[in-house]
C-alpha cells in the first residue's frame, strides 16, 4: 500500500469513526505501518481490499479504530504549561479549594495513554504543591480507551528518556532505576492515580473536577462536531473556577463558550466562578 493509497483510505474512514483526517497528517506514517501489518494478517494486498473488508465486516471498524490511536507521551510534556500550572495557577486554586473547606483536589487526565501525564500531576502535587496546602488530598482519575496502554500505566515503569523534561530534583525523588534500566515510580506515587477504561467519544466520568487535562486527543483527532460535543461535556464537569488544559498545538472549536483564557497564549482555560 502506497502512502497516497493509505491517505485516501484514512480520508474515507476517519469520518465514519467521528475522527478528522487532518489530525493524522503528521503521524500517518505510524498509522499506515499498522494498517499494512493488519492487512497482512488478513491476507489482503491492497487498500481497496481492506476497504471492502470494512464494508463487509462491521467488527473490523473496532480494530481500525484501535490502529488510529497514536500516543506520543513523556513526563512534564510541554514544560511551560506545567511550570505555569505549578507556579501560578494551581497554588491559588488549591488555596481556594481549602478555603471552602473542601478536603479533596479532584483532577481528571482524559486520554492518559500510558500514564505519563497523570503521574506528572501526582509528582507535581505531592513533591511541589502539597506542602503549601497541608491536609488537602489529591484525587486523580486517568482514563483512556486503550486497555493495553492502561496496563502499562498501572505498572508505572518507563524508559529513562521519558523523564528528560521532568525537573531533576523531582525525578530523583519519584523514581527508582531498576537493574533492567527502567525508571519506576515509588509505590506511594504509583498508587495515586485511578486508571479506568473510557472512550471520550462515548462516556465521561461524573464531575466536578478542579483540573481537567485533555491534551492531544479530542482537539487533534476528533471531527469538529464531536469536538464541540466533547467540549460542552468537559465544561459541565469543571468546577467553577476550574482549569482545562489542552495540547500545545490544539485550539478549541469555533464558538466555544463557558471558558476564558487563564494563562495568556498558553492552552489553559478557566471556567468562570469559584
């Protein structure tokens, strides 16, 4: 299958999965390699043959959907976002939570992949912010549609390269190097997130959350009508004054309402109130 044939196949299939082809432009090589491997398993030699298989076998759409999930993740990814959160936005938010006599700071990492993002929040909170708000507990939910990635996340061990953006003083406290060369989170931090299988297109947890991270998933890969649906439901799950963080190269869909920018040009938004 040539690159052009793969692109044509993805352009045809993406809308049927409520996805947008444009989100796959930069990562299509990875997706196309997966498709070629899948076609070999099925004994198919062309993109047209795989398209015919999709039209004849509805269960194959589930497989195609899984092949289209591209994950590029590391700890403290987009470090400017986490710097602004930890130094400027979260401290007053946490003090406000505590001032209202709430005991729990609720965070949701949507599309958490193999866990680098929620574990980053756990490290940031326990090693950086918790001393400022003694007595306040972190409740951290991490969801993804891929059970294989969630199992990797629960294990809590990563290649050292994924830690390159994490502040060194936190990395040394949060991780232990194994004889196999992996960096594994301490048992205390590994227990912080609750990992749960959930597809943003179909389901969401019950709110309210003080911080929601929905980065490099919905507003990159989802079709515009679905983006608007997802955003409306995300806003519903934000507590007044709560923060929504999206990916550094993402933007909210046109006509987005119920949020205001919280950090200038950075992709962090606040729900008014609180």
